[in-house]
């Protein structure tokens, strides 16, 4: 029978924040964990059959990932995938979330099935992998290769990036070497509050750079997101700082 493992880690919500620095720190850490968990759940449920692997189906970066792709493909099973080498936070976070220490990891309808050894055991037991996973294989009379191993859509990539960290900045360059004055200024403002944040250099990915403008309906960079919501660019952040609202936003008040 298929091995299915459900995540049972329940995080107890913190009590209302007081002026205590310790309480504030715990609250912020909990929100960071919650944001990562939200991202992981979004990825896990982005396809009925979802494979977390090293590399891509057309260019696997390890033998276990290659063999898993071959098993799914030979069974005519349509699956989505995520290259865990492209995101270290997801790579490490999913191990904890699933309580499964290795890759690849296969999920069906949001439930962990396991890795290559589990799939091999299922094949040896019955031989019909699609039936064991309780999924409908592609009709072999259709162009299977056009459907198998679907890449995440641009919108899915953007959503995953926006929720990568509670405070997420899309900028030109990196914090240590901004490539425009606006990006440099907004980094200086954020860092003055001593809060954890992450960034994405939009100069490294033209598809994300153009796609995020349409997704957010905001034509310029930098763009700041908090809890997955667009705050705005440098002018908005400056206004909030002058009005005293930025500290509350960053601290989650």
C-alpha cells in the first residue's frame, strides 16, 4: 500500500505582544515560520502530483531524482515539480515540514507519499503506479510529453517569491550592492529597523521583472511586500516612516 505521511506540526499562536523584547522576538520568529509554511503549502498543492527534486525533469541533478522522473513518466502520470536547488529555504524547510530528510519527495493531493524507495516498493507490489497513487494517467493516445512535468506558471513563481519571507523586497541588485539609488535608499530604511527580510534581484530574471509589474499593477522598482501584500515603492515607504507607521508594519502591530 502507498505510504502517506501527514504533517502534524501545530504551531501555537503567541499571546498578544507586550512591550517585552522577548515576546516581540518570538512573535516575529513565529510569523517568519508561518510565512514559510504558507509558501510550502502553496507549492505542495500547486499540482495534484508534485515532485520536489534536484534539478528539472529534463536535467536531473542526481540519480534518485532521475529515476523518480522516469517512474512517473513511464506511468504516464502528469506531475508538477520544484527544483529544491533553486531555493535553500524551501529545501531545508520542507524537510522539517514533512519530517522527511531526503530528496526527492513526492506529494499527491497535498499528502507526502515518500521518496524513490517508496515508489519502487509500490511498483514491486502492484506494478501500476498510477493506481497505487490513486491518480488518472494520461491517455497514451495524446501527446503525453506535452503534459508531463509541468513547470510552475509565472504567477505561481511570483506568488512563491512574494511569500518567501514576511518582509520581501524586490530591488535592483542586492542589499550589499544596490544597482540604483532608490533600491539603496529603501534598503537603508528597512535595515534601520533591524528586522529580518529577504530580497530578490529583479535584474537576474527578466520574466519576473516584467511579470511582477503586471501582477502588482505597480510599474516601478523597488517593490516592498509584507505578509504577501504589496506596500509600495520608496515614496510610500518614506511616507510611512515619516508618519510612524513603518515600525508598526514591520513589528506586526
